[in-house]
């Protein structure tokens, strides 16, 4: 058996392209901060990182 890397996943690439084309509403900063606090309370490190990045992006768009 020979391993080939990376494994091509055309449906994954199509899904990523579709998401990039679609406009998504930005949640409000207070809602994102609440998600950040909840993720921190649950000790969800990945959730904290994602929420923190979304807060920064949402704050940049408001300025």
C-alpha cells in the first residue's frame, strides 16, 4: 500500500470556496464577548481562541 499525501478532497475545497463567497453577518461584540467568557469558564482553549479572534475582527469592522 502506498500512501499519497495530501489526500485530495474536492468536496472540501468546494465547500470552502462556497463559504468564502457567501456574505455572513457579523455577530455583535457583546455577543462574542459572552461566548468568550463562556468558553473560558468551560476551559475550552480552542473556543477561547476562536471567540477572541472573532471579537477582534468584529471590533475592527465597527471602526
